[in-house]
């Protein structure tokens, strides 16, 4: 299964369309907050299922701040990350991912891509297609779950 992942789009429809074009064939999308309405745009533009969460810039959000989804027998925990201090390290995410028995944590907030395993859990931030930080390029992510259940993340620069 191939899943497109985007975060911190901040209403930039032009870059969102670039993400869709560059992603190729995916089976679903995840939007990890900061302008969650772009997740609904993704759904309208692609016709694919999209899971959306709210970020710190999504005031009075109509969507949850955290979401847990089961995909191909794996639990993916989606959180924007600001409540877990991701700008200062991955310890909080790793702790809670173990508590929630998540195989993957998809997060955003920093606008900096991150793709690394901590204690066997994949922590995955696709960066930002519209306002990258930390010297990174505009980006999004792809999660691939193989038939044997192994999950791999890739950061895709635009």
C-alpha cells in the first residue's frame, strides 16, 4: 500500500497540486495539520480517502487534533506535534507511540522533513510543500507498507 503524506500546507493550493502531480499513484492521503482544509481539497482533487487532523494554526478546528488509523494491519498515529514538543526532540512522540502501540507516527509542525525509527517506531514528518524551514526544500512524503507488513517512509522534494 502506498500512502501520500502532507503537512503544513497553509492554504497553498498551487503547491498542493504540485504534490498531487509528483506523488504518482497512492491509495490514500494523510494531512497532518496546519490548514486542515487542504486535506478536503486533496480529497476533492484526487477522489481518494483523506485523513485530516488539526494543527496549531487551525483555530476552532472541525477535525480532531489526533487520529489513529489502521492500515494494512498497522496503527498509524497522526498528530501535528506541537503538543508533544517536536521542535525540541522526539522523546515525547516515542513515549506516547509506545503507549498507543503505534507502528508509525505522522506529524508536522516543524516544516522540516524527518524520517527515522526510534525504538522500532517510524517517526515521519513530510516537511512542508509551501513553507519549508531549516534549509529543507519544499516536500511531502510517501509511506509504503509492503505485503509482509514492513513500513518505509520516503521524503519527496518538489
